[in-house]
C-alpha cells in the first residue's frame, strides 16, 4: 500500500514531469530537463523554504538574548515564559522549518529514485496524455554523460554544497568576556557549522560521483537555487532593517 502511495503521489508525477520536459526540450537533453524539473520543485517549495531561512536568520539574531535568558538563573518555567515572549515580540516561530523538512524529504527521495533508475519512460508509469519522448539524450550539453559517473559534475556538486553552507544565515557571535569559554551548545553548533561547510561538500561530491552525473546535476541545481534564495533573504532583511 505504501509503495502505491509513493508511486501515485511522488514518483510517478515527477517521472511524468521529466518525460514531458524531455519531449519538449530540443534534442531531448535529459540534463536540461533535470535542471528545469529541479527548479520547478524548488519554486513550488519556495514559500516554505523562504519562511524557514527567514526564521533561521531571526533565530540567529536573537541568540544573544536567548543566551541571556538561559544564564539569568531563573527557573525553567520562567525561562520558557521569557523565551516565548521573546519569540512573540519578534514574531519568530522556531518550528517553521519543520514543515519544510517533512515535505522536502520525500520529494528529494522521489527525485533521487527517478534519476537513479535511469529515467525509464517505458515502464508503464506514464500518464495517457504523456508520450514517450522520441529523442532521449543522456549527454548533457553534448559533453557530460549523466547516466554515468562524472568526476567534473561531482566536484561541482561539492563546490555548490560549500557555497550553500557559506551563505547560510550565521549565528550572531556571543558577547563572552575575554578568556571565557562558550557553552557546550555553542561549541556543538560551531562544530556542526564547520562540518557542514568543510566536510559535507566532500560527502556530497563522493555520493554524486558514486551514483551518476544526473544526481550530481540535481545537487548542483538545488544548491545554487538555495544560494540565490539565501542571498535574497539576506538583502531583504538588510533592507527592512534600514527602513526601520
């Protein structure tokens, strides 16, 4: 039953969308179709991802005030009350990113399996109004065979992941006195940020190279879209700050 839901709600629609794009793109370039499909999915999820990035930026701005509440010495109940009031004052929802994650995970997995299975358009999963593309070219831009491993695309996937981590909203540095040691949570958060920025790109590059150029192309497109969105949010926040 779960497999039927998976195919009906996610896998089949994405496969049909890809088949349609391949059929209308000159030369049936699957690589271009992958880029367009990834952009379409990102545009559909744009409002949710926008809210998530904005919320993360706001949370980072409020981190010094949250730390003050935590170090104030009041009871846990009072800390929770003051934290809630702070969120309410600044209209921040710390759980706004949860819905985005819950929606994105199955979509990402569905896209992954569409690319992993080699864009098979002859498995009886196409809708009646979607025709099997006459021309299907796995040679992206006449250079990269995205049905096979591509070292170049894998490296670019890693670079794009680094850029995506680089442009993520960064926490506001705490105002610790000289020589003081930050809390465990701060150290852990900093460690995670360092890993996301400098280690995760190598992991993405390795995964992309291990599977296929199509997966690498998906990661490159997805990450570059997120970079653009993060830059947009940052500029919008700075503009609003100036207006205030």
